C-alpha cells in the first residue's frame, strides 16, 4: 500500500517574546506515516501541535528540522498540490463573493475550463448542502455555512489526499452528521483523509488510524482497535448488566460478586461484572430472584479512555497494541457513581 504522507522527526520552533525572543517548540520530532485509503485522525488538546503539523505538510510554514513527504514529493511541490485539498481551521474568504463565484474562482486556479469550473462549483455546493444558497454573498453566511464552503473548496479538484483542520468546527449536530457522512463517502471512494480534531467521538466513528499529540510530541499512535483494546489484552474489561425489579436486599447480597453495584432507581440497578465471570449464569440467577433483565453490554475501552491515558490524566489502566502501549492498572469503570 502506497505511503501518502510521511513525516520524519518533523520539528518546528516559534520565536516568542518581544524584547528578548526565545524559541518555543510547537512540534517536537513528529514521525508518522499515512497509507493510501486511511482516515487518519490527529488528536490532541488545544495547543498540542495539530494545526502546526497540517501547516507544515501543506508548506504554509517551514520546519526547523526534520522532513515531510506528501504523495511522494516535498511539501509545496506543484504536482502534489494538484492532488491535495485543504480546509484550514478558520477559513476566511472574500465575503463580497457568492459561494458559487468563490468556488468557480478556486476551480480556475487548477486550470479547469469555464464550463468545468461552473459544473464543479455546482456539484460541490450540492454535496455540502448549500445548493439553495449558492448565490448569496458570503457575508450573509453563518459560521457553519462558511465551514461548508471551506469543505467544498477543499474538494473542488477531486483530490487524492484531503486534509481537514477541525472540520466540525462551528457546525450544529445536523451539520456534523452530514460532514461525517461526507468523510465516510470520500473514504469509500478510496481517498486518503487526514484531519485534526479534539472531538473524540467523531474520530472514533471515522478513523481507522489515529495519532495523539501532546505538547508537540506524539504520545500514542495506532489503529483505533489497538488503542481501544481491553485492559491487559483481555478483551472487554467486564460486563454492564442493568436489571429492574431487584430488591435492595438481593443487591446487597450480590455486592461481593460484582465490581460495582449502582442503584439507578427503585428496584433498578446497574451491576458491573468482572471479565472472568460468566454473564449467562449470573443473569439466570438474577431471573430466579424475580428481577428482569433490561440490558447487558460489554464494557470496553473507548478512544476517550485511551486519549486520557496517553495524556497521563486518566486512572491507572493498561492498554496494549502492536503499535501502542500505555501502562496503567485498571480498565474503564461502568457508568454512574458507586453506591
């Protein structure tokens, strides 16, 4: 499988201060590889170095040291840029233009004919849900609508590689859902997508591989399944069983057999069962007491859990993967407070 983006020890220092400038390391020896067809999420808190990485890959700023390759060529190479689409975090456009005029202009920069520019602009605006507003000046657009125009311009040249910096920024829940569907559609077409985000639920739904950065350093990377595999490689850390019609006395008697018993309401409990226990047997015993099963679900490590552990802000747990390892002591706990 072809490597689409590669960085090797990519480092960027910024000068800070007024009278006595001193360097601030915005990115520290980042090395990642993104393969053809990947949806790669670059995750991290604000100021972690995500946007700096994307700007370096796009040749908008230049590295202090290290190197990057985009589609097998140096960043900024015109042959690579012809196959690349980019959405910055806070796009700013000529607000006196309409969305249609703006996209025709961007399409013209790629050398398309006038007819092709108009057709591409119309197709992209329909794709991002702005077809009915194509002739409104951009100054009349909301922040979310401007974000959609930015997505349309990133796709105007049918790019092989799409780079999106915080693509969900400013979108309402419906807009976020539409953008997620759009990204999945691009993935199904075989395009490679690199996007930064701090919205972990979106990343878990969209990405097959992620990298987590903190203070400019890559602290974890791998496939989503590697990062969210169970504690100590044991699969699910346990089972969350919700029952109704359980007496308080029976719940108290069961406390020695469960990791946690949480009273939700009268007669309704969430019972967390250890991994080694057999949920079928336990559920049958609950039924014999007159309780009714509401649900049973495996408790798994989420991308948020892996993210917090990688940043060193989560309780001890242990997650292992072929390319990811963070040492801690316990897996994710079930919902609710312990009673």
